[in-house]
C-alpha cells in the first residue's frame, strides 16, 4: 500500500474528524500487510490535537512481517520510520493468536491477530468504529459470504468501511450482509456503511458495544492484581481508590523481593502457555516504561531445566549448548519465547524473560495519575447507596464510595462476598459456585553475596525445580535468591528450617555444583527468609470478570494468580478494562472465557464475553 492509498483509507472513514474528542476509537484492519496503513494512522492520531484518549487498532494477518520488512516499507518516510523504531522492542514472537502491543504510554493499543481471516473475525469481541477492508485482488479466495458475515458481526450501525479493492462478489456479499455502498466514493475505491434494513440481532450480550460510563472505582487489595487494575482503569480516565489492610502497598505475596517474568511452554501449547505468553509480553512492556532497568528489573532471559526428564520444548529452532563460564553467549538471545537447548539435562531457553521486583512495579502503578492509595483500610462490608457502593470497616466507618468495586484481595475476597451475599440476596452472587480458590504458602531463601558473585552462579536466572535468581541489586550490595517452597495453607505450616532444606534439595537437582557451594550457608545462620501465601485456583488460571450476571454489573473480581502474578496481572487488568470500555480484548474469545469469574456456574458461549 502506498502513502496515498493509506491516506485514502482515512478519507473514506472520515478520519481524523470522526474520532475528534472521543474517549476511544476502534479501528479494524482486515489485512495488515507490511504495516504502512497502521503507521499512517498512528502518525495521524499522534499529530491530531483532538485525538481520542485511546486508539485501538486491531489488525489481521496470515503472517506478520519481519521488523526489517516494516523498516523497509517505512524507509521513504522518516516520520514513519521513527515510529517503527519506537515499537521495535515489542516486535518479537508474533505467533498465531492475539498479540497485544502497548504504544504511546498505553494510549495506542495494537492488537495484531495472526491466523485465518474468517476465524480471527469470529474471535473478535468488540464492535469497530472504522474498518479498513484492505483486500488484495490476488487473494479473493480469502473472502466469501461467511467471512463477510463475520465482519458484519464486528460492526455497529454506522460503522464506516473503506474498501481499497473490492471485487463484484465481495461488494455483493457486503450488500447482502447489511452494508450500504456509497455511490460517491473516489475512483478505484469503495465506501460503505453498516446500516442493515433489519433489526440487528445476535447472541451477544447487549452491553458488548456499550462502554460503561467512566466514573469512580474502588479496588480492594494493593498487590499486583489490584495495582495493575487501578493503573489500567486510570489510563482510561477512571478515578480509582485502592484500599489495603496493610499500611503500605504490596504487603502480601506481591512484596516478594524479586520474581521471574517467564512464559510457560507445553507440547500442546495449552491455555496456560498461550495466556502466559500474552501476559509476559504485556508485563515486559510495563517494565520498560515504568521501571529502572538493572535496578528494578532486567531482561536477562531465563533457562528452564527439565530436571524431571521431560524433553525441552521447541517453538523455534534449537540453539547451541550453554556454557556460562565463557563471556558472550550472544547466540542464546536470537530466538523469541522458548526453544530447546541441548545440554546435560533437557532445557528450554526463554529469551523473552526477566527478573523483576514486584513491589517496585506496584508502587509505580499506584503513582499513576487518577490513582490514590489508602492503607490500614480493612474492608469488612459493602452496602448500596443509590448507584454507588460504600465500603465499610469493622466499626461501620465509611472507607470509600465508588460506582464500581473490584475485589483483588485474593483469599480475603470470599469471606467478604459471603457477607455481602447475606446482606444483598438480590445480587444472586452464588459465591459457592465461583472457581475454588485456596492459599499456598511459600518460602524464599536468600543471602547477600560477599563480593562479586562466584563463577558457579549462572549469569541469568534458572528455574525448573524451584528457581535461582543469581545477582539482584539490593541495599548494601547484591543478593541471590532461591525458592520457593509450595505448601497448601490448609495443612500445618512447616518450620522455616525444613522449607529452607527443601529449597536446597531442589537446588541440588537444578544446579548440583551451586547446591554444593551454597550448602554451608543453609546451616550457618546466614540465610534470610521471605514468606507469603499465594492464592491459586483449582485449574491454576486466574479469575477476572463480573461477580453476578447483569447488563452492567458493578462488582468484579481479579484474583487467583498463584505463582504467576508477574505473568498474569497486566493481562487480567487489560481484560477487565477492555470489557468495561467495550474495547477489543487482548485475548481471543476462547481464552478470555477460560478466565471468566463465572466459568464455574454454567458454560458460556464465546458470545457471552
């Protein structure tokens, strides 16, 4: 597509005037090609003083272009080339499915959907304001009446289509599916508007295309889950008050000194694997924009050793064996996501992985404009006051009032919901049918390095049976971290010494030589301890969604992330915010459904998201 053709799309869709002063605008591009039409739209939005607060650009492609192809396409236009360079760090591992890229400080969201055109259209759960129907005359077989019906399902009455190349068959199908063609479109192009002569009926929720009126929200819990929700909502204009019973943020499991941001891989690329990839991508984007690299986080990559003997899982080609006694090893960073490593044990190298200090990220989220934090606020009851909810402590004192409430307080949510169900039976909460959540205790063993880390330590984190994070800057120097234990909280708590010994045993499996070197420190009293309880669900997937069925439910939950809060928190927050704003989801409909809070009550069709 040429620069002129890209500008033609804007003209046919009435842009930029159509999006002026809107809170959000949603564009669906049916053929990403080499990205020039996206880059032109990005530039037009960036330079528009009346641009919408949030621009969603959903683009479909059978195969994403390489970064080099993007740069070659933008090379004649310096302003566009600068934009390509801005998103270069996000352009990796674009596998089949939905790939969300967060740009311009979260105000521009590109969702690149890779796969079959018709299937991708059917997985969308939003209605577009503008559609770029950029079909290729050489690929007319991609379009048929079923594809056009799937496209119509993504449109509201009044959605404008810009058609750069329309065959007679395509134009006939569009007309049949409710699109009115304009007789005044420029030569070589077509303009259409979705305006069927019949009443629009489908099986989707009526609220799908209706954004919630932006107002106030109270979030209970100031850990990764709550703080990420607060930041995502504030980005969209909400005023968010975050309450926590602790006197400071990240007082629970999110106070972990350091954790790993690492994807899960599996032979069948299960839901957990796909969700973790999406979540890790979003988390790394947040880390780059909000945290100090080298101090609060670092994109080191992570080696996963399969100590149980399961083979290394390959999403790409294999890489050379790792030898961290030699400097360099640049080759290990060449591949995205996970790929097999031939070494003494089956292993997977995760190039897109990092260590990160969760509490630092929580504080950064809570410092965003529109977010306030209230500590020592133990919410024990909720009550209705008109259209608002009032949050009360155990003395009945008012802590907060808001239009909407998000429960992000892990195991503390269920007792509070049971109390609410008793006082508000009309809500039909069905607390006992929510996904089962329980606590799991964990203990992390750590100690300071006496000086420069010994050569026995790997230069990057290693996980498998537990994990080793080798050298993290802390007050007074650098420290190593090993862990963590995993014990259900419905059983008597094991002594710290026993949990430390269990961590050492896993280290002996993971890195035997390092285990032998560190063994004395596990008995000489020099170890430090961090203990916490994670909240997990029976299926090991988080819960994010409304707590009762209604057109616009005002009580939501975001919890149950277990040991993967760093992988899931941003993804879940974006999913919740997207559902409130009638935005494109960061996940396909099936994956989004797998996280729904009400999944334990009755089966939901993909249209019920």
